């Protein structure tokens, strides 16, 4: 009997524990009867919406007797348009930077979000700059503009004079890819607005003016990094420091979210004017009534006091006038709420498309050397997935770019040597398709050869880039070893090196070190994410991704 009582008590404790665990697991996800709504929002809103959605889900607000549960999918506006048009699931709520993206979607045959949009927060487009750099240029007493920053980045002697030579030989600039991101398209259109001295929306004719094209070309010739998203740009600037990016174009809220640190980052409000992101929250008009009602409940929550206070805390300008403005929208973060004095009118669909065309013509051509590991360990799914990702990458390169293909196993083999992509694309795609795996890994010799090939083809009119993909350690190099000479060879001629460790056997420390010293990125690649890695690199090189056509 005693044993029976002990056993019964023991089982009761186990059952109670399992019940508690099950309840906890349920609390971590949507309730079983929840109405789940997907929120697609531009990435600059991520810090705010992550907090707001947690609080909203905890509140368990209901419609038709069922709790509403929100899920966030951060996505730049151009990428969201591309995904929706391609047939991917349509979110219940879409929050782009501006309603022009809703109109672009409609122009492509999808009227899903027109007619039911409400602005939920605002943030001006600014030039983010490290405080010591801004102060060396006379900020905050001296006004700076779009064309000023572009001129400083383009002229090393002027940069050295105004900066005192203490922040490197060049001002490295960054902005997002304009086919993917509203801040990228806004950057280019702001240059046009400044060159035309206009605050009202510029036209396609304005964009096509020779002086305007020259201004955009001069600015774009200075850009060292095209980020796939606004939040990624702010994060990269903070993590990589002033030597990697001295200035970048993003929203005021993104500057604030990545400002804190030593030194901090401040927003520069160009005196010519700028765009204001209105962040319209647009409900999917074709969704079932119960989904639309649930989405309205969530949108109303975002407009109410609690969520609007969270918006302020995360650097956004609330649209709810009941929220008292204060930190972090303050002088300590370099914020001036009286700015911008001039707000540019929202662009049209046609000008967004026209600026995409101008950008592809204005950006510097890419001189790319692609190093692909075809050693024996790359057999089967590995090489198949690598071929597919590399093919997509080449398809997205511009016609005027140049490409070199080196595959390596027991030795590096040069398949394509500095050919213009527009004419060589079919041949390049055929070569990648026919690659097969076998043999050892001459990684160091491949990297050394890649550096020498760039030295033979470098030009001031092109950006030198090397992409290295390998799944293993060097086993067969004879001409190069991993030492300073190899690093110097790979990074010479201002070459940006991107490295991909494709699997657990790759020399991650070596590849990471090489990318870091060459102002590139290091990626941990898998069969599942290799497509995404090449897509991100394509954006960084100015590839034809997003809404560009």
C-alpha cells in the first residue's frame, strides 16, 4: 500500500509536469483555435514590430470568439512585390515604405492591397554617418547635402582636406539595392531631386536629363556596398565600423537603432530635402472577411497608444498625436525634429522604374572572378545545388559586367577569362552546368590565380570582386600557401572578396579572415541556403534582382 501511494503521487507529479510543459509550449506559439495573420513589413520596422507583436499576441484580442495571432515576416518592398507576383502566399497585412509600392504591385496585375492602407509611423530618409566623421565635416553647424556627400566620396583629395586625413583615403558609401528596397530607390531619386532642385516629384524626363544622369553616375561610382535590406545595412555599418562604411543611406529610425556605441552614428538631414517614409499598413482586400477583421484588429493596435509609444522607443515618429515625443528622438542621438525642412513628393510608378534603368547604367561595372570548388567531396547534391545557385547568380549579372570562371580540384582550371557577360552568358551557363566533382583541393592556388587574373584585368571603371566557394581544406596547392603573400595577392587592386564555407569541413577561420581583410562577407553555406547566399551577393554587386526590368 505504501508503495502504491508513492507510485500514485509520483505519477501525479509527472502528469502535472507534462501538463505544465504542454501549456508552456502552447504559450510559445499560436493557440490551437487562433486566427493567424502574416505581417510582411519593410525591415526598418523590425525592431518595433517584434516588440509590438509579442505584446499583441499576449493580449489575446479576439474576433468571432477566436484569438488573433500575428506573425512577422520582415521583407523589403521590392522583394515583397517580386514574391507576391511570383505566386508566393499573400500576407494579410503588407507594410511597405510608401504606397508607390502598392501601385507597382497593381501595375503588375495584383490589386490586392489598393484602397485599404493607413500610415502607422513615419521616418525620414537620411545619411547615416559616424559622429566623428560628421563633426570633421562641420556637422551640426554646417549643412550637408546629397551632392556634397557624393562629391566627397568621389574626390579623395577633397575628402582628405575636409576630414583631415584621419578616416582613411576614401569615404566609403553604402545604400540598399534599389530593386529590392525603398531606401535604395529613394537614394537615387533623392540625387535626382537635388540635381533638379525640385521638391515636387520628378518626372521620367527629368531622370533622363544628361546632367541628372551624370550626377547619379558620379554618386554611384563611390558606393562600396549595396545591402539587400535597410536593417542589414544599419547592422553591417555598426558591426564593421568606419573603415568599412563611413556613411550610408537609411531611415532615421534605423540610424537610432544602431546608433549606440563608441563612436555613435548620427543622422544627416540633406539640405536639398529628402523623402519621408509613411509606412502604410495595407490589408489584403481579397482575404476572407474573418481574416480582414482580424487584421484590422492588429492594425488598430499598432495605431493605439501602447504600440505607438513602442514605435517612438524604436526611433520612429508616431502618427498618434497622443504620444509625447522624446528620447530617443533627441539631440543625444543627433535627431532634429524640425528636419527635414523640405520633404520630396512621393515618386510615381514610372519614376521608380526609370530610376532602376538609370541605376543599371550608372553603377560601376563588376569585374568578377568566381572560384568554384569541384573536388571529390563536392559530389552529388552539393555540386548540384552549387551549380543552380551559380547559374542564377550569372543570370542576374548586368550585360556590361565582366566574368572569369575558375574551377579547382587537384589544380585550378581557367574556363572563362574576363569575358563581358552580355555576350558570354550562354557559354558561362553551359560551363557551370557541365561541372563535375572529383580530385583533391588546390584552394590556395585557386585564390592566388584569382588575384593574379584580377591584376591583369583591373580597371578604374570597374569594381573588382572575387567569390570563393569551397567545402574542404587545401590538400594540393603547390604555388601558394595561406600567408600574407596570398592575402595581399587576393586583396590587391581594391578587390572585395566574398567567401563561402560550403559544409563543415571547410577552413572557416581562413575564409572568414580573408573576407574580413578584403571588405567582403563570409558565409556558412549549406545545401539549403546556398541559393540565398548567392542571391545576397548578387544584390551586393548590383545584380538584376527585385523589381528591376
